[in-house]
C-alpha cells in the first residue's frame, strides 16, 4: 500500500511498508516537489473509487501514482482550510 504526502516545504514523500522516501526527478536529479513545473498538484489529488478501494491519483512528470492515502501539509493548504 503506497501512501503520499506533500511536506510543509513542498517536498513529495512516499511511504511504503513504513519506509519513507523522497523520489528524485529523472530530469534534474533533485527531489520531487511543488517547485517543479511538471509537478501537477495543487491541493488534494482526485479520489477514485473502485470497489472495494478508494485511492488518490497523483500526477508527476510523465507518470501517475495510485496512493491509498494522501496528505497535503503545506502551510497555504492549512490556512485555506482554516478560513473555509
């Protein structure tokens, strides 16, 4: 089961079997995050329901990841949520 999180600083973190990793961009060699123009994620990714599971589809570069859980911890997201 793959889980994902955008950290407060914008870095993408993936969690599988309790191990965390920040994927490296195949184009730049830097950690993946919201500073990259190919990072197509503003807020929570769309949830897709396929019985019996619901997952989130995160688009990165030329790929899509299916995540069992997703959390966006960026500060602007928290402020937006608090004001709503």
